[in-house]
């Protein structure tokens, strides 16, 4: 029986390097019989488009993005759709100590380090190969690249399934002890990528977490992992975003890590769900990671300055579900392990499942 998933490879854009050599950025397009289509480019490991039908069959692109590599290279690109590494989220003061050696990183988020630094994994051209319906991206990050110790070899496998799950499987090995925390930074709006805050506020969100990591005003964890009970962070039952987003303390919305409630007998568990009642589109997230960052695009501009794919992307116009180890775990002794040692294999699996209800 023929597969109901089709994968096509074409050229996205010619990339001019500083040495005048030209490299072709490749685009990979999956489509399945449910009218779901996902596009990925090997520059930055970026998901550029996800098209999903609503309950009447109308298809919309539900992720923010751009039409050119140049736009993805801009300093204020907000990491739309990108693969993030070596370490996603924030590292306090851009410093950490591993095996009694202190390492200093770029401070590109105020006084702190964010999403791998100045030239993170979102800004490199990944090597690739195709294996059936799977696309495999690989990257070698040299010792002390962006200040991180060890030669790190990363392999990421992407696949769209017949039942509309987009699977991302990350693996990495290192020559020296180093922090690793990879993720994908797609921004979703199930009403359509350009439908804005008006539609995002209609989304219902559920997060499978009894606790969350408390943060200071800079978004750096305090080390406390309080219960969500009785707080605005209790999303164990669905909440309409418009009813709660303006009640998040000391923040213009959600930008918090939730400690996923684990099941002892299962490695991969349900982490979160978003549902847009007007369209019937829903997204479920499953992962083997201990945390998930829920971000409601609080820092996108309020004017019309951020545009892509024929749309304007503004504050509260999209959300992110970033599966991860807790932020700043490298500096927090009571947080899950964030260091990869030689001889070990880092393994992070996430499934984005698209549904119509």
C-alpha cells in the first residue's frame, strides 16, 4: 500500500557566504492525505510553513515566518520556526561552570544569554539527507563555538506522519562536558498565521503541569518550583487565553516554563494542547522532555514593522510551545540535568499533532 505522505525537495534560495562561495538552501515539503502540509528549510532548521484545514476543509498556514533567508537573518527575527541550540532559553549572566571551569557566553538578552547566542543553531546552514519520508539535518558545533565547550555533533530527524503528527527527534554527542538543550521555536496561531491577537485570545490552552518555574523580572528562574494550584498558571483544565493573559503577574503575558507532569511508566507524555473553537483546529504536544515554555509573543512589536508571508505579526499574535529542560538548569542544582558528557547521547523527542475538532 502506498504511503499517504509525500515529501518533495526543492531550492529555497541561494545563500552567498563571506568567502563568495554560494550554497543552495533546500526546502522540504511534506503533504499528507489530510491536507496537512509542512515546510522546512535547512538554513536554521526552520519550519517556514504549516498548513492545516479547519472543520470545513479550508486550509490556512498556522505558523509565522518569512519568504527569504535574508529576513530570517535579521537580528529581530524572533527565532520564527527555528531550531534553537546549543541551549534554548536563558542562561543567567551568560555564565556557567562545568567540571570546575567557568565559561562565559554572549549576553544577548539584557544581562543574560538567550537561545544559543549571537550565532546560534538558528543561523547556520545544516547539512541534510533524506531517508524515505524523513529529513535528517546534521551540524557540527566546534569546541568553544559561542563559548560552549566541546565538539558537539547534532542530528535532528523530521517527519510528517499519515495521521498528521510532525515528529522531531534530536540527538547529540560531545567530546567534552557541555550544556545542551535543543528545541523548536515555531509560533502558532490556529486561526491563521496573520489573524492576530483577536483570534489568539479565543484559543483554549491546556498544559499538563502541576508546577512551574518561578522567574524574576528578567525571566531568570529563582530556583523555586511552586504549585500551579490557585494561580494563573493552573492550565490543567482548558482556559480561554483572553480570560487569563492580562492576569499574569509582572509580565505582559505568558513566558514561563511549566514542569510537565510525568508518568513513571512512559517516556513520552502529553504536554500541552491548544484549541481554536471558531476553526476547529487543535494542536497537541507530546514529549520526553521535563519542561515546556509557553510564550504568547509578548515582545513582538505593536506596530506593523514585523511582516512576512503577506501578513503582519504583532504582540500576542501567536504562541510557542517549546519543549525543553528548564531554563538556566545549568546554574540551578535542583533542576533537571542539563549537562551532556562524553559517551552519552542527548535525546529529545517531540510530536506536534494537528487535529480538527
